[in-house]
């Protein structure tokens, strides 16, 4: 008689499903016999520019140390972050991507019977790591596709341990203003942690957009998570960080696995922070690409959610089904992301690529909708 390992798994894990990333280009090439070089991937909000020479040099310099463990404390990267952000070493937690930070904060504070508050259409990982820890998720309906912060504050109860905010939000691209964030932070009890996910903050060009770093001294219950995967183009290396009070950073670092960020990621992230021209180019290409995509949506009469990130979600005409459109685009070598699993049926999210990649997608979409 075989063992049913699902029944042996902890209850929080039993009901989960694996996170589904965007389809890799090599997988599509194998499935459809398409030349991988001709495939355009606009599904995972990746930087389309490729790595900067400074990052390539930093990685090459680490090859001689391949047999050595990385610096578990990440001293040099932390020092650069301190210099750039005006924070102290003991406020930083390094992660294997910013998703590590989300996982750490849940593992520190959430157990069976506790809950976290999230917004409708928010990043699915928040719920995944919470349920894996045995916690419950309170999902608050969105307002105009974005976070309804007063409603989220009102949803907090005596079992709430964490509130997750994403600013700007993925996959909707909406953001909360400085005034909205400040009003919200005043309403949150001091024993409830606020995790402010700023994975896309570098792309935002709005005068009223707040930086979570500015509120750390006033709110010891605030954690700001950021990543090098997007604007800095280091998605493959998986490196992110959390900035918080020293007390919260200490707790997260207690459960952080040893050497969770490898030497190549540490070196590349430090080089990326110092490469201001690459970051500026990333933002410039994104601004141009966003205008190119939204202009095409306007031309096609397609509704879209205005976005301040490096992606935009648009609505298909009523006669078209998102799965069918997705498959038709895949047949043309274009990978995008349907977002029905984010309670957005009929919507598709497309990442901003290079001008040529964007045009390939636009031409393929026109062909499908025709």
C-alpha cells in the first residue's frame, strides 16, 4: 500500500498550487518547433536591455572564487545600499530575490490562527507563503484596480500580523500616493507589520509617489522590500533586500538561510547600484515602450489599466477568450501573461520590451484580433 504524502503534508501546504512563472523561451521553442531567437518574451516584467558591461565585469571577477562560499553577511552590497539609501547596516536583510523577504516576514510572525491582509489583484506570493505557514488571508476588494487603503486598514483585526502593500501593484500597475500611504500608516496598530513591496519603484515618475524608506524612522513596524530583478536587469541572479527597523531585520536574519545570496549576485548587485547610466537607460526605454504599447491599444480600441510599472494590463474584446488569445500569440512566438488567476478574467498583462519586441507583439495581436 503506497503512502499518501499529501495527507502527511502540513495543512497549510495541502491546499497550495505551485507558482506558475511565465513560459520560458526554450520551452516554447521545443513545444512548437520555433527558432528560439525569434521568440519574444513579454510575460515576466523582465528588463529587455540585457546586462550592462559593468555587471558582466563584476561577475567575471568572481569566477576565481567559485569554490568559496559567498560573504554570508553581504558586507560590500550592504555598504553600498547604506550609502545610497541613508540607512544603517543593521536595517538590511538580503534575500534570494525580494520574495525571500516576503517569506521571512511571514515565517517570523504568522502561525496557524493568524491572518494577513492583502488587496485584490495583489501578488499571489503573499497568499502562498501565508497559507504555507498555516495563516489565513483576508483579501480586500480593489478600488479602481488599486489598493483601497482605508478598507485594508478597517480589515485588520486582533489576529492580523501583517498587511501587504504593493506600490506600484503588479499586475495592475496602479499606485498609492504619498498622502494615501501616510494616512494608512497612521491607522495601522503598531503591533501589525506593514510589508511595503516596492519591486517596481524605479520606474515610477509621479510627483506624489512615496518612498517607503522615508517612513522607517517614524514607523518601526514597516518593512520595505526591493529587488534587483527588474530595473537593474538581474532577474536570473535572484537578489533583493528588505529595509526595516533593526529589530525586524534581526528577526528576519535569524531565519535567513546561510549564504542565501551567492557571490555573483552580490557582486552584480553592487555593480548595478553604481551604474546610474544603465538605470537611466532602463527607465527611458520603459517610458518609450509604454507609450508605444498604450498607443497601439488606443488605436485598436482596447481598454487598459494605466500603469506606472514596466508592464500594462489590457482588456480583450468580449468576443475573445484570454486562453485562446494567449495560445494564438504563442503560435506566433510571442509570450505574454493572462491574469485571470489574479481575478482579472479577460485581461492580459504584457511587459514592456524593446521597440522591436513591442512591435512584434503589436503586430501579432492585430493579427489575432483580426
